[in-house]
C-alpha cells in the first residue's frame, strides 16, 4: 500500500502496532501529534536560539487542540 496522506500513515502505524481497541481515537491523537511535531520543529528551526522550551511547551497545547478539532 502506498502511503499518500496523513490518514494513510496513521492507519499503517495502527496496523503495525496492532491497535484495534479505540482505533479511531488513537488515529486522531496520532495525527494531531504528527501535525504538531512538524509545526514545532518548523518553529524551532525558524527561531533557533530563541526560547525553544516555550515553543515546545506550546506544541503540547496545540496537540490537544488539534486532537479535539480532528475528533469533531
């Protein structure tokens, strides 16, 4: 199976790790974490040398918000 979207990546990982209980919730959370990890790394590289800890802390908050948004 070719991986083309974030949904494909999340589904592939769920299969690989044998996630069957609460699969949809797990996939939503995983997608939120992937999105925020990418955003965080972009922010860290863009603002290298600035308050990186604050950027990373904010990413956890964004992950929660993104997870709620995807869950709707």
